């Protein structure tokens, strides 16, 4: 009989520990061995020893953390099974950001999938999520409330472009998370036919260039600080969320502040941030996608972490699945 | 419905007046009749439903949804309409034809109370989240999107390229969904006829008079009146009807039944100031405030704050339009009408003319105007007809110099729109003192957010950032070190501030970078100026 999952996978204060393999998945504190799902700061932390991740994630970690990315970095392709002390480790696309992966862990006939952060809808900047059947599915729950249903991306981009047409003398500044959201919004704008140069806050440039070097076409990108004020009228500028209310935004001509995030679904959240044009574009699964994923992977047991666990545990139980909240510390409600 | 929902949603998030105007004009220009008319009715508060209540919405949600999931969601979102709108899962899909606002309004108007829940449910199923939110807000009567009736009319005026006064004149003769109005503004149709007797006529407004301009004016060309500190109103009384309008054409009669009652039987359109008045004595503006913005008034309020109109002009006598007459001719007509019609004197009196021979003499009279409860002098050219809007060269307001006080900045808050990256709203305080006259505690007296130049704003913003001691969300508490000279129109008792005082129209007159904070004014000096 296969071992019980809790006998070999343990939520510790340092992160999720795979005991027989002697490694952590997304450790919150530096670990000797780590498997990293993706490049966001609350998953890929500095100072680990041996790191296993996709080539995309490794490139992102190198760019963001430099030397701190890890002592030895091993890239695995999606679907390539790697053995760590008798535990089979396979990375599968998570659809969250470039390089993002779910981690399939196999030991003595027991199959556990750690989802990392994920979404289900297609994203031109990364590979599509693959549901992996398993015994235990450890899922994120950032948007695990039935109020979170992300509308189609094209609709949200359409609203942005409508606003640009309505206020041609103003500049639209879109708050975006630097990794993933920025590049996705750019790619979606390109798809919608916006072929003018896009202006970026300096903090976004490096990762965008990295995406481009990895083969994601983002069109012409320019530094917003190098633009003349008149040039920015009628244009679209992307900046980290924090820059919207910051003095940085004063250089822009009468900016309309937009923000691309799943949290924008709730008006009060958007109003609190002083956002004029909330765009519901998220790199996390919404409620329907989370529920659908539980069906698709058809795991007997669901462990829920990273968000609003209670609602998803309740839903899984209603559907006859064993479910529990996993209290892992160190993950943030990010802007993705 | 989708368009209307998009509009409401965008309005909720748009901080700036100009943005709201653009959004509204765009909506009126691109939405077909009768949807846009119903939307206009909803925005101007002329559309109400009594057969749908928030409890019904909650009940429908409870039928459909798991209670724990609903409660967790409601806790997170915090607003019932929004929670239901977001969480609702349409059951019947495939309804592809769009649901029009007009269809909703017409169905609700014809439906009995018992039919409403099922109707409502089918609409929730057919709309998206934004549409559901708009529907719930519309039907349960809580739009609150920061649009006044006046703003909606201004947007119509911009779109139709006509003066807003013209829209106000015809407005009260129109009913939702306003087909004639849109035909006129959008397709060049005929101007709708004003509802002759009961219509509002656009008021004639005055320009502020700068001290430097006065020398160029000839005293004998002008009449002077006191400038009263109430609100400008127009009383329209005719056979079977009495209406009271503000100077933007909003009807406020329901709040002032004492005025309407006293005007019954008159046949006239007059222009005057709404005041709270005890005999000859005019009460402070604050007392009038107790009567304004109330949906219902009880006997106690009517007795405690009796309202009256102090008349200064006549626009119609009977059906005769007097607006083309000169001021002097109208004044004579006003006086004979008043003497003949004898309206109840505790509700209606005439604003007296102030006699003067020279500007110097009038300036002296003006200096004493505070004692009368007046805030200055109005100058009206004797030959001027009654003209809508703010025509140049006819009427002037010559206000008394404002009072000032030196106050200390206590809090600063980020502004909106263009100013959202600046600390631009400031709360100022004055000192309480001990028996020796030493400053002990700073207490707020008012909020000022204008009066400074862009350059001064940048300096204030920088100062706030360097002197913040604590943050509460968008509000920064600052070290009590910066003194500003605040100009204000008057000071009155108020429970809003800990000082027990409130300044009317406070604005920053001067930043006193030089002045030590403990030399700022004491609360007691303001108390002495309460009227
Ligand atoms: Zn992430
Ligand atoms: Zn995360």
C-alpha cells in the first residue's frame, strides 16, 4: 500500500518539506535543496543551495537575484522526470508566468502534485496549465471565493482601449506586477492591435527584455522617463502598482490610473487604491478554475494553501473530497 | 443595460468632474432611446421603484447559494449589492439578445410586488456581474455614483452644444424617458416648450467685483442691495401650483412646506434668498443648513428654524413676462405687486435697497453688513434686463473682506484625480489655552483644500512628506509646526469638530513659513467671532 501523504510531505515553518527526498518546494527560508515553482519573490527566495526549476524560472531568478539564485542551478524541461533521493520529481506547466511549473512528486506509489501558483486560461507569454491526475493535490487559493470570476482578457483590454479613445489627451498608466503581468498585458495589447510603442517604468524593463530574449514578442518598448510629456498624451504607460500614487506619476500628462489585478474585481479594493480604471486581469485561477481543477486532477485529497483556504476546503468537502487547509507561512496576496 | 452598467461603473471610479462629463456625454451620444432617457432619469433622481428592496435581493441569493460561501464572500466584499452581483451564477445560459434598461424599467413599473422577485431573478441570470450590480443599485435606489442632476444636465448641454440654462428652463416640463429632449439635443429637433407656468427660469447671476474695478463704474448707474447669506431660490406660484427651485433648477419645495403653504394663491415668479428668519432677524447660515438636505420635515424643525424668502426681483407677474424690463422698472413692479398681493410677511419680505451717493459711502455701509447677517453688497445696473446666466457688466457681488485666522496644519490627505499624488487636503487647528493664556492643545477648526498655487501645492506636499509623524491610510498626521493664514466667510457653532466651531469656505490665504506655531490663533478668538 502506498504511504500516507502526510507521512512523507510535511508543512514546516521553512516551507513544504519532502522528507525522503530531503528537499523543500518553494522554501521560505534558504534551504540546502529546493524545487522552485516560479520566479515570484514569495516562491523563489535567495540563498538556496541546489535549486531545481525550469530553464525559464532559472533565467528569471538569475536576473532578479543574481548570485543569490542558488549555488547550483539545475534546469528541468516540462515532463522530464528527475530523481532526488528516490523521489521522482516532474515539472508540468502551471500557466501562471513564464517558466512556472507544478511539481509532481512520486514516492513508493504515492502521487502528490504541488500546484504552485496557476491559472487555466491561455496566456501568450507562457505554457498552458496541464491537469495531472494525483492522489493529493496541494492547491493555491488566492482567489478562492465565489465572488472572484475573472472576465475574458479581451474584454478587459477592450475597456482599456475604449478609455484611451475616450480621453486621447490623457495618458493611461497601468499598474502591473513586474513579473508576468507586465508582459502578459503587453502581449494582450499587441493582440488587440495596439502597435504603438509602449512606455515602461524603469523597474519593468529588465524582465520585459528577458522575456523578449526568451522568444516572447512584446513589440517596441521604451523608457517612460525618456519621453517628452507631449509624447505621452494618448499613450499607454506601464508601471509597478506602487508607482501609481507615487511622485513618479507626476511626469505623466493628466494620467488615468488603471490597474491590472484580480483584486480589481471588488470595487472597494479598487477604490481604496485610488484606481480610476480597474482591469480584472489575473495570473491566478479564479473560483471556477479552482473548482474545475479539483475535478480535473480528481485527487482523493486536497490540501489548500496560499489564500482563502476556508471557502475552497468547504467546496471540496461539499463535492465529497477530503480537504484541509495547510498553513504555510510566507506567501503574500500578490498583485498577480 | 450593459452600457448603463459600464457608465455607472466608470462614474464610480472617475474622480474628476471633467471625466464624469466626458463619460456622460459619450453615453448620451452613443446610446439609443429610450434607454438613455431612463438612465438620465435614474441619474437625476427621477426614477424610483418601491416594489423592490435589498431584503428581496438577499433572499434570492440565499435560494441559490451555499450559506457559508455567501457569508465568507459578503465578509470579504462588504457590500450586499456587490456581493450578490459578483457571486450570482446564471442558471439559464444562451439568452443572447441583450437586456435593455428600458425593458427593465417598463417591466418593473407594470409589475406587482409579488411578481418582482421572479422578474429580478431572470434579469440577474441574463446580466454579467457589472450589469447585475447596476441592476441592484438601480432598483434598490442607491446609485451613489457622484453625479448630481446639475452635472448630468451639464453633460447634456455639452453634448447638445446648448447652454445648460436652456436645458434647465425646459427640464421641468419634461418627463422620463425625455424623447423630446434627446430629439432636440441629438437630432436638431425643436426646442421643447417650457412647462409655461410651473417651469424654472434660469437665474441671472453676478460677477465678483474686484476693488480695482470699482472706480470705473458710475455710482448713479447702480442700485445696491444687501447680499444675504442664505441660498438663492426662485419661487414659482400659479393657479393650483407652487414650486421652489434652487438656482440650478433643483426643486426643493418638499423640504420647505412652510414656504409653499404661504405662497398658495399667489400668481408670480420671484427671485430671492431663502433664509431662516425670526421676525426681522436673519439666523446664521448654519440654521438654514438644518433645513436643507432633509427629505422630510417635522413640526419641531419648522418651528425651530422657520424659513422665509427675502425677495429681490420679479420675473413674471401673472402670465406677464417682466424679464425684458429694466431693473428699476422691475423693482417698481415688485413693490406694487407686494403691496397689493400682501403675502404673509413672516414668510415673504422685500430685500431693501441700500441708498448711497458714492462708492466710499457704500464701502462704509458694506463694512457694517455683518451685523445684519449679510455678507456684503450686491450692485445691480439700473438699466439691465433680467438675463439668464452670468452676463458681464450687469450684476456684481461686492463681498466684505473675508475674516482670517492663523491656524496650524494638523493632518494632510491625498487629493483626487490630478492631485492624487499630492497631499492637497489639509486639516487646520487652533489652540486651546490655559488660564495664563498659554497654548495647551491644538483642536481642528476646518479643512482647506484650495487657495494655493500649483507651486505652493508642491511646497506644501514636500513639507508634509518631511514632517509626517503617523499615517492612517491616505491621511498623514504632521508635526504641528506649519502656520497658514486661512481666509473664511464666517464661523459658526458645529459639532463636527472638537473645537465646537466650523469655518465657512476656509481657504489658504497665505503660508506663514515664518510664524512659530505657538503664535497661531486661539480657539477663543474664533469663538468671539461666532455670529
Ligand atoms: Zn506567483
Ligand atoms: Zn504566490
